[in-house]
C-alpha cells in the first residue's frame, strides 16, 4: 500500500468533500465526482477516518483530522444518520483527536480554484459505452491468472492434485490433505473473484451508467451524468492491452476499463488510441 501510494500521483491530489441535500460531492483539480446518498453502499467510522463505500470494493477516506471541532464531528454524524439507512451505518463514538485545520483550509481554497476543467482543443477520440458484468469478470480473471500470485496458486493447486493421484503419494492421511488443499487453491480464487465482481457491479450504481471517454494527447476526461474527471496521461502508471479491452491503471490497484468493442471494429480509431499511448510511453 505504501508503494502504491508513493507511485500514484492521483492519490496525492487534495480533495474537497461537500455535503449537499441529495448527494455527496468530491472535488479536486482533476474534476468532480458525486454520489447520491441513496447509492452509497455503507459508511464505517474508524479512529483515523470515515470510510465511505460507493460499492463493496470502492471507497473514499475522509480523515478525522480535517474536522475542526467536536461539534462539527457530531454534525457530520447527524448528516450520515439522516441521509443513510441505519443498516448501512457503522458509527462509533471516537473522540476528535488531532486536527490540521489551517493546512486543510489552505488546501481547500487552492483546490476549489483549480476544480474547473478546461478542455484545450477538440478531443481526438470520444468513446461512449456502458460496461457489462461479463466484461468486468473477464478482465479481473485475466489479471489474476497472469499475475505471479495467481500463477503460483494455480501451479501449486495442480501440483498437489498430481501428487494425490500419483501412486507413490496417494496413500495415508497426508494424501487427503493434498487433495483438499489442491482443490482449495484452484477453486477459491475464481469463486471469490466472481462473487466480489457480481456484488460490486450490482451494488455500484455508477458502474451501470453510460460514460464517455474524451481522449486528448496529454490527458483524457471521463464524463457521466453527474461527474467529470480529468486525468493526465503523465499521472497514469501504465496501460495494459488485453484481447478484449484496454486497462488504464490510475493506481496499482485501480484501473479504468475500455472494451475494444467501443471502437466499433474501426482499426483507425484503435491505432490512433495506441499511438497516443505510445507517445506517452504508457502502453505495456
């Protein structure tokens, strides 16, 4: 996590939380993101922060140090109680703790001044689509089984099953252990991946809505019904091309997925997109 934070420029961008009547709005120099209160999956209070989940696997952190008084802390809790269903709330009575208000006010003012996104020229490409659950599953399975951890778990599972059926090693209590451990290593990862993606897709309202990617030479903009987010290519860690999609990694663990179907089998569009990526040295 430390390595991911240090390498991911987008995680170091100051953010502003604004609590509106019907939604929560997050602003930064990269744009805005908003989520309706009814679409929030859950909110959990920890000692250092509030964790605001927009799905079972996506969340934002609101540090407690940004709250300037015990009264404001209670006001924040009361807003959550009013806007969020009781079953989605896990609030505690932790004390306020250390604050860093002066610094946060300065960051807030600087961020608010830079929130407006200015599009320099007409975009080179515009891609409009909605992701499907099947596409998310395909991408996540592909990623797991091509990473060292996935390869090692699969190889170990197959190796244990081979030992189980090998006559020399197929007797005794240890053979049963090898059987169950081998089956566990082979079956557990796909079951967990499937259940997490299925639950995340069904509970994340943003994933089910249509989005537009506006592609420029130096950056791209993601536009949805209520959000607009600008990301510089220089802030992207890498872009991985799969058989069915491109994955744009904003951090080590967070990627934006662009299915190849949205290029409408237009080789010129795909080549233009690849050319932009290669100019920025991002395509792996």
